[in-house]
C-alpha cells in the first residue's frame, strides 16, 4: 500500500518530460518503477494499465488516472 504523496513522487519520477502524463515509453524506460505501478494497480503490464485506466484514451496516464487505478486496487492509504 502506498500513500498519495508516495504515489505522486513515483509518478513524477516516471514523468520524464514533466508534461503531467506518463506514456507507455516512460513506463518501459523505467522497468523497476513500472513493476511497482503494476503491483499497486494489480495490472500485469504497462499495456494493461493503459487499456484499463487511460480514461481519455490519449495513450498516457495522468496522475488522476493512476490514483484511480490504485484506489480501485485498494492500495492507496
């Protein structure tokens, strides 16, 4: 389980270009961080995360989309 602050820190590390979105490329460039995201969201891969939680279908995950995924997995304190 993670806190919202920890999740924001993780998101910021993944968001390499600081555009407020984490793309599939960002996830693949950080396999260790992607593994944490997968475990926190109960998804098996970055692709599955995007398919399930990219609500605006822009090919990337915003912090709010990530937070929703973690909340649905009951892993946010």
